C-alpha cells in the first residue's frame, strides 16, 4: 500500500505532495478554472479547494480558498465550473462552496 493508505501508487507519484503537505491523489476528480483577470480555482470531489490570485502569487504558494473575504470569488468561480460541466456533460458531483 502506498503512503497514507491510498493504495498502490508508483514511486514517482507517491512522492508528489500538495502545498498543504498531503499526498496528491491522482485518482481524485477535480476541475480547474482560470479567469482573464488572473484568478485560478481548483475544485475537487473531496472538497480540497484552492484559490490563487495569479497576479500577486504566480507560483500558487498562498491558497486563499479559506479566507472569508474570498467567498464571493469562490462562489463565482464555482458557478463557472458548474456551467461548464452542464454545457459539456462532464458531471462529477463536485461539492459546492
């Protein structure tokens, strides 16, 4: 079994971590959207969401998803992902924010 009890992962994947220190799970479905004004949101089925202001943080080092001041931006970008899913038929059952 791989690190963290996540099954058998190749060694090169077992070493991949998220910025928060957890093991990146390549089997977990996720969606990402980036806006023209430089905001990026990663949204996963497991609820591990990320939000970055790429104009101020181009290397995605500071996840803003947990900040109360960013909730409107999180909702707006979740709606963009939901509209894309509806339009393309890519339904993953992502958790709302």
